[in-house]
C-alpha cells in the first residue's frame, strides 16, 4: 500500500468520518448485552475491530500509523479467538493488555485528528470527541479486568463465571464510574482498584466538561461568525 492508495482509502472512509464511528460504538454497546452465544459475540467483536480499523485509516497521517493500528487490531482478534478456544488465563491477560494498547492507540489518533481540526470545529469533530469518550469506557473496562486477572479479589460483585461474563460486568462498571452514576453492584476492594476507579471518574468528568464543552462552544462560535459574515 503506497501513499496514493492510503490517501484514496482515507478519502473514502472520511465520507462517514467520526459520526459513523460514534454510531457504530453506540450500537455495539446497546446490542452487546443481548448476544451471549460464541458465534454472535465473535461477529460483534470482529465488527468492533473493523470499525476501529476504519477510524485508524481515517485519522492516520502516515502509513506507519495504519500499519501499527492494523497490527494491534489483528493481535487483539487472534488473542480473542485463542481465548475462546482454549479458555486459558494466559490468553485472558494477553487479550486485556493488547486491547488496552489497541484502544489507547485509536484514542490517540482520534484525539490528534480532533485537535488538528480544532480551529474549524464541525459536528463531525464533536462526534470524534464523543467517540473517544466511549472508547475510554471500553479501555478502562479492560484495565479493570486486567487488574482482577492479576490480583483476584480486587473487586466485589464478580460472581463465578467465565472471564467473558466478568468482562461484561466490568464494562458496565466502567461506564457507571465514568459517568459517576455509581450503582454499587461492583465495588473496588483494594487501593489499586480504588485508584483505578477514581481515575476513571475524574477522567470522565474532566473530559466532558473541558474538551467536549470547548469543542461545542467553538462550533457555536464558528457558526455565529459565518452567519455574521
């Protein structure tokens, strides 16, 4: 894939932009609790990875960014399949680490794209910022899962079950903490778990109040300047 091919793909994906990514992430989070079968979950996870690869291609500046992103996505898929087939704790830990790296990389690329466009904020730019908010929830869910895998008993409310069912609990706990809703069905029991949960809540509130609010204000300001001119 040369620079010309990359530009063509970027222009094609850019037609949908961040709004497509936000819609896909919201849809995935809504339908995820209703898919319990292995086949359904594999399809869902694969769709998530493909969606994020499209985000990487749309936001990447260089071929190296795309190669790194696609390599991380491929590693996540391989670890996911191996975990489903072998049910090994080693693959659970590997999957959590790779997923954290992958989501972190996608978040960095999207934020870079959002900041590059900060002078001409559009609705699509705001959708990109909101997509990062949802991706933060996914990333921190894997961070919670990794902590529980490395130090069992870090959280209460983790009923007996597979690592997959526990991850679903952490996914809900991540977004409940990110929004400071706090149901209390999952509770951190160790200082490390407390620190991670507090960081989740602080990042969630600061992100919405500082970055997204600023982008919305700039979008309104740009619209007003265009109407005045």
